[in-house]
C-alpha cells in the first residue's frame, strides 16, 4: 500500500475517479512549502575517498538529465498520518494495490507520443549532498534523490519519462486511467 495526501477533498476524489495528476519535476524547484525542493531534478553527493586513503580528497559528483520527468509522489504506509496531514493535506488516498495502479498508468502512458520509457515506481533516496562510499552513480538520482531533511516522508514516486524533444509547456499532466475505487480508498483525517 502507498498513501497520497491531498489538500482538498475535490482533488482526492478526482484521484479516486482516475484522474491521476503528475507534476513536472522542475516545477517543484519553485514550489513553496513542504512539496517544494529547489534541488529537484539534480543528483549529487560526495565520494568518500579520504576514508581509505588520507592523501586523497573527497570527490563531488553531480548529474542532471535532458529528459523531462513527471512524478506522482506518495508515501510509505508506515508514515504517520499526522505527518501527512500536517505537511500535505487531510484527505488521504490509500492506494491499496500500487502495482495495479501502475498497470493502468502504463496502459495510458505507453500510447502517449511524449513517452520515452514505460512508467515505473521508485523509492526516494535520501542522500543528496551526503558523503557516500565510492560507487557507480545510478541514473535514478535525477528523479529519485532527495535531501536527508525529507526522509520522514518515506516517498515513493510513480515516474513518467518524456522524450527530450517533447515540449513541456505544462507543469502538470493528468492521465485518465478510469475509476480507481476498486484499488484505492479515501481517508479523511
């Protein structure tokens, strides 16, 4: 199960009706409040080389992507409802079958001209800017890495990757996947 909190009952009911709204990752850079993160769409960390050899300096690593990403952010079911309510809204949709929702999203997105890759779900990584052991940087950092200060959200993201040439004039994209009342439930806190 995953949870998605909404500020209004109207938005929660639209989700339940199958209007699944994704936000352009770069949009969240300018957004204020808890949903905003000025580092979205960029991955970075420091390789801890000094730990194995005192003569070496740590290496800063950063990456970004030309591909635009749209995301739907949800939280792990163990996140306290009081945290979700305080930070994101008091109308919580429980996605009781996240993979079935992903299948419905795939059906719609795979027929979209902007799609460059099938949709997927990924957990957020809370190590942005941190000192880490040397390793290959996974490409998911550009759409999944968050600063540690967001770790209480325990976020999972449904991700839509667009072709680089697809024009992204809208901050949001809504996919109509059909009613989700069979796989989701609404909790008002």
